[in-house]
C-alpha cells in the first residue's frame, strides 16, 4: 500500500470529552445500582482512556434517584409487557447513562419508556414502529426485578 494512504504522519489531536451540557433546571437521573456500576467501571479503566475521561465528566452531573414503584411505572421500576402475540418483555426504566438493551435497561428518554410512564398493570399502550403500530399490555410493575430475570 502506498504511504499516501496511511495516517502515520498526521497528528492525532488529544480530544477531551466534554461533560454533557444540561439545560437550566434539567436533572439527569441514575439509579443507585447504575451509579455504583458507572463508578466501578471508571475504577477499572486506565485513567487516560477516552471512556474513563467521559465517565469522569458525566458522574458529577448525575442525580441518584432510588425508585418508588407503587403500582405505576416510574423511573427505576421494572415493567413486564405483553405484546399482541402473547410474548412478554421485561424492562427497567433507567437514565440514559445506564441504558443497556442486553441487560433489559431501557432509557427513560426512549419512546417506549415515555409511553410506559404512569401506567399500571392492566393498562394498554400503543407504540408506532416502522412496520406499524404495536399494542402492549402492562402485566406487572415492580420495584424489584421479576424472578425470571437473570
């Protein structure tokens, strides 16, 4: 390959991540478990890594909020949904900094989470997807993960 196509001579700028800019009065919530996990992740990373720098910038701006799930879906609650085909899905409503679909943690800013806020068992929601609307029934709202979630 020609040296013209390599980047050895191009200096790489040292880009420092900026802390997220919050609007006046905006609060960025995180669950107690999510806060611990982010601190643990930061402690395990080399300080010079871009992820460590980003975490160090984000963590001071987070507000830890312990969930109070009293039958209605709010921040931090676990929600079991059933779709039209009878399939269940279980999600925990969390802040954007701890969201992880593989771990069943759904950002409170997502369209599905916004539809779920304030709903209780027996309530129905409809979500507009690219393939068309999908209806769900809220089966359970809990402060603890359901027993069948690992």
